[in-house]
């Protein structure tokens, strides 16, 4: 009789151990699943941020190449600036990237093209045989704005403008602000053209110690 009681007690104890083990395994499994999901989200977020960073660098490189090869503005002559644009589009008469091997300067236009609720940033030009060429520079953009900073010779109040015409003279810098679809803030690119100024002055020329400080018209 006592032996049967001992066996029953051992069986009951083993069952409790099994239930505890199952509960612990289930808890560990749920924690592991949650950890894997968190790592997946974190990796996706890191990948997205890296793509946005690389595409911002690509935009900056394209702008620098176009502006370095742009036709110069010569005061007192009929030669106009090779830069024309507004807040949504920039056209530069330029030799373009050296890899294209162009024999003469031609218009390159950097603009946004809508794609549903987002836009793509496209570089458009016409090649040597008259065919339109298009290159995707950045994608999934929701906000995209150009601004133009006149030189001190072109304006007595060199503040950022939302447009630029060929006859407006020479530029100090061009600024591009773009925000990607899932980003909380905009990324900003400032390209100096004819400037020997600190980057902070190019971003905000009205601050103390910069050209045109406190002037607005």
C-alpha cells in the first residue's frame, strides 16, 4: 500500500515538473519570437536609413558634378548663367558627368516625378543623338525643395530665393531639402558655387557674422 502511494506521489511530481517545463519552454519561445521580430524591424529600419543616406549622397554628388561643369555667368556680356530653376526643378547647362563623354554642354534637369503618394528624383538630359535619357537618383521622396542664394554682387540682400533665372547673375550656393517617406525630418544638401563662406552662413545667411545679416526685402 505504501509502495503504491510512493509511486503515485512520484508520478504526480513528474507531471508537475513536465507542466512547469512546458510553461517555461512556451515563455522562452514567445520571448525568442519577439526578439527575432524586434531584430527584423531594427534591421529593416537600419537598411532604410542607410538607403536614404546613400541616396542623399548620390543627389549631392550629381549636383556638384553638374554645377562644376556649368556655364559661367560673365557680367557685362551676353553670356547668361547656365543655372535656371524654381523650388521643384533645377536645370543646369553643363558638361555633365565625365563618364558621358559629351562634346558640348547641354541642359540637365533634376526634378521630381510623382509615383502615387511619393515621388522619385529624376535626372533628365538629351544625349548626343537626340534621345532623352533618364536616371533615377532617389526614390520614395515626399518633400523636395530647391532654394538659391544670390551672390553679394547680384543682390544687396543675399537671402535664399525660391527661384532663379538665367539673367539673375551669379549664385553663391544652391540648397536642396528632401524628406523621404518614412523619415521624420528632412535631409539638407548645400552646394557652394562661388563662395568662401562657412557652411553655417550658407545655410542661414542672416545670422550674425554672415553676409546680409538681418536684411530682408
